[in-house]
C-alpha cells in the first residue's frame, strides 16, 4: 500500500496545475482587485484580451479521452499605454480567468506575435464552467527583469462562441 503525506499530495496538485489547467481555484483578493493599468520601468501598461470557445464541429483540439477540459481560448496582449516600446525583458508568466463565483489559474504560453511593443500570451483549454459564462475577468501576472511581479486585469471580457 502506498502512503502519501499531505505535503506530497499538495505538491502533486500544484505541479499538475503548472502542466495542465487547474479546473477550479480560489481567486486571491490581490488578483480580483488587480488594476487595469500598471507601471513597469516607467512605462504604463494595458491588457487587451480576446476569449472564445471553439465549439466548431470536428474540432480535434481536445482529445476525447482528455479530462474535463473546455475548448476555451485566450489571447492576452500587454502593450504600453502610449504604444511605445515595452521595458526590456517583460513577459507574461501566468493568468487567472474568473467570474464572481469561480476561478482558474494557468501558465501562459508565449506567442510568436511578441515584439518590442507588445507581449502576447495564450491559454488553450480550460475548466468546463466557462461553457456557461458570458464574460470573464482575465488577470495576467507580468514579470520584467529587475522588477517585482505585477498583476494586470482586463475586466468583463466577452466570451465569444465560435460555432
């Protein structure tokens, strides 16, 4: 018989969330109250988000034998408020997607559209509760060399259903 400690179980759950979406999580207050504008390296930053459900027939995006994961897509874009160059070494580390009652945290994959004026990240997959949502709040954690992490929020992002 295998015996696991509480710490080992928590570590396994935490690591699984780093690899695949956490299906539900308590959203910390610092995330729920994140600002819609933050300053990094003297540059004011904004977040623009597109979110949709890929409900098109024949989509092979998610295998049939996968866990309960919705065909949810998010593209998050961080830009300078003035359109200027971003501080060097800026990236999106992770994101929270949440409604008033539920939340989900996931790692963000970098996107090829990233340049010196925009940082783009994407989330593919998500919890089944997003299937019932009309809008979500999206908060990204941004990091930059020599700066503390900051949370940047896009409130009430409309969830488009691609059918």
